[in-house]
C-alpha cells in the first residue's frame, strides 16, 4: 500500500512542484523577451555565466582573505 501510494504521489509532487513552475516561468519569459533583440539576450546570458564562473573561481582560489 505504501509503495503504491509513493509511486502515485512522487510523480504528482514532481509535476506540481518542479515541472509546472518551470513551464510557467519559460512561458512568461517567452512573452516578456519577445520584443528584445537576440544579441541583447545572448549578452546578458554570457555576462551572467562569466559572473558565476568568476565568483566560483574567486571562492575556490587562494587569493581571497582567510577567516582568522
């Protein structure tokens, strides 16, 4: 009974909690970004990726001050 219930509830929870908000977000972004030129979108995405890579490199490098 418990295994059957989990087999039914897990996909339902996955769809409601993860999949549905992602689909809604993608639809909203599609509507919002429809009039924005493609080079601007590419520039913003690349800027975000470079910022994240830089932050990761900073946090994993020896250059940052240590907590003493």
